[in-house]
């Protein structure tokens, strides 16, 4: 798999879960610190995408075959090259847009390799209480037993929510930012 923003708060969790399930993880990260964190979380290869063309690197690493899935929380700047990294019948999971929204595309863009594209929304996966419990059971047990490490990037009083949002937008912190009532 290819995971964009592998050194971010969500990326670090996805790396750990993917490795737990046996995946080979190619991650992208912008800074040396985020690259280090992604490697520590278990990423097999971390691509410094501000210095290296991640599409070319993924193709090199996979002998031109590509990956089965791309998880993309970045959006606009990574979307098209991410699609190019997929194997035939591969899937793009677009779950964020930190660099901006992806422009509308024609379904014919997916046709040459029979690609799948999804933009998952949490509510669709936890509509029923049983779905929520099933989907979170493993996650919370892994956190409780210490096999899934959640990185906390800081805590702020709820009154400083605007400042926390600014820090998120400016990508100043690594880890989950907590607002305390």
C-alpha cells in the first residue's frame, strides 16, 4: 500500500494497523521528523515526497507493478500520481484533502486499469450501534494492550480551539491534538 502523510497523526495509526495485518507500507512524509516517525511506526519505506517523485519511487519499488491500495488524506497535490501508482483493479481511498479538494474526474479516468475510488464517510460505517462496536473493538483493545500507539501532540483548553485549528492547518504538530473542556 501507499499511504500519504504517513508521519501525521492519522497516518501513524494507519501504518501500525496495516503492518499488524501484514501489509507492505510505502509512506510519504514531508519532514525528516515525520519520516522518522513513520519508520518507527513500521513503514517499510518512507518517501520524502518534497525531494523525490513518489510515483516514480513506488513504480521502482514495485518493479513497475504498483500497489493494491492508496490511502490519501492529502488530496489535490497527490491524487493523480496516486492513481498512477495503483495496480490494475487497485483502490484509491481518498479520506482527506489537506492540500485542497480533488477536481471532479470522469469515470473514464479509472477505466484503463479498472480502478476503484472511494471517499468514505465515517457515518456510513457506524450507522448501527453494532457496527460501531464491531469496528472499534479491535482498535480499542490494541490501544489498551499497548500494541497500537496513539501519539498525542498536545492538550489545550477548549477556549483555545481556534488556535488548535490554526496549528492543524499550519501542520505545526505531529499527533492528535486534544481539546480539554
